[in-house]
């Protein structure tokens, strides 16, 4: 589980096994037992949410949007794209 970065109590990471065939670039976000999955392409969009309230999702989505290029580069580096 490569952690890309931490911010405000949130952990932004990938799972090393992202499916076969591999899903499009995305990031997982975890905090206090809640987890969300956010697509990075073709644009930032919520894929799945387990436990985050809308207030937290809004913050997460804004942070993913702000760091989209960093997250996509980290994905490519880790998975070899």
C-alpha cells in the first residue's frame, strides 16, 4: 500500500494490486475508519465512499483536484505507466 502523502488527518494511497485489468488511475483516501476512492481521469470524480460525510468528501475532492498531477505522476511511477 504505497502512501503518496498525508494531509489533515487523511492518508492518500494506492493499493498495490489495483485489479486485472488494472483500473484507470485513481487514489484511495482513508481517515478514522472511513475510506473513499477517487478517479483521477478523465477528470477528478468520486468513485466510492464508505463512511465519509459530505463535508469531508468536499475537502478530499478539493485536495485531490489540487494535487491531481502529483497523484497521477505517483501512479505512473508506481505502476510503470
